[in-house]
């Protein structure tokens, strides 16, 4: 399945790209919100599982309405990196690892939620799910969809063999990433090379439309460049300027600013 093998449904605020795998469908919802969030629903035999929450009120209403219109019975929400938006599909069971639950309720994820609530006010739903069912093993099946759970320091990635796809927090082949130093860059590169080794067709992320292995290679090249550029400079301003010169069309300057802080303590 190519990332362009889809039909797109335009909604009032966002859009849904639908990938038909025969035995299952992937509904990739592009929110068009200020954080460029993306939410995924995998549908099989009229039932479905949602990956992540839409945190903005307008998208919560829109995606909920779309799911009802499509007649999909959602059996669960799998919340890895994005716990905000708990008013979405109220009463639906929520699944997460213990680590992801802590990340979203008390850790780094909660700190981000608090910051976004301050920045965006009432348009942002800062509520988090009160009851979470812990994923104890390395596999989870909902709505007939088998998922592999790959834990990491923050939360977890999700492998979906039936779609030959993997879900992770961030990729974005033409935008900056949050990179917490050279060691973190190496860890991301190793993760991305794992996708290449498994020959995944699609890489699904929280902040970009579905991507593919060409995009994975582009991100690997970007991360290698970041390390090389960082080694050439002694301060954040010079590093940032050099990265922007190398990647003038890249989006996500705020992410680059965060990376500068990690590399140089600025």
C-alpha cells in the first residue's frame, strides 16, 4: 500500500484519508489544528479501534460525527502519546501501558497538556481519561485488529501487521523534529532503521499524514546532518542558523528551537 493509495473526504475543519486494505480500512484524520495532530481509526467488519485522542474541541466533535456517519462501532481508544481530549467518544474503553498512563497523567505528556491549555484556552480539551486499562503484554487485539506494543522511554509505538504499518509519535520528512541530543538522534535512527528492516509500507505519526520508507530515509539523513552540524558549532544560535540554511523549507521551527536547547542548553 502506497501512502497515496487513498481517497480523501473533506470535512469542515479537517479531512480523512481512507486506505482500503480489503479486510480492513484505515481512516487517517488530519485535524488541521494548531499542533498538526493526526488521529487514526482502523475499521474491520463494522468495528474499530482509534489510535490517540484529538485534543481540540472542534476536532473532537467532527471526528466523533464522522465515526457515527460511517457506522463504525469503536471498541477502544489506544492512547500512547496524546492523552488530552477525554471528552472524545465518552464511555469508550481506553488502553495504554502503565508507562504511557504515567506520561500522560503526571509526566512529560501532562506538562505539555498544561502548557497547551494555557496557550489555547477553551478550544483545547485538557481533560485526560480517568480510567485506563493497562496493556500488560506486547500484544493487544481490539475490534479484530492485532497490534504489537513496542514500549519506549515515554510511551509506546504500535505495529499493525494487517496493514503492514507502524505508528510512532513523530516523523515528518520535511519538518524539524524534537531531538534531545546526539544520543537521542542515534536512538531515533536505530528505530527508523528497524522500520526499514521490517519493510513497513506506512508509517503513521501523531503530527503528519501517513508516510513511507522514503520518508524514513529522509529523516535518517536529517538526523545524521543534525549531529554533524552540532559538532561544528559551540552555541545554539549558530547551530540553528546552519540547520535552517541546510533545510530552508522545513516546518516546525518551534521543534528546532527545542532541539537547540537540548544540544546547547539554550
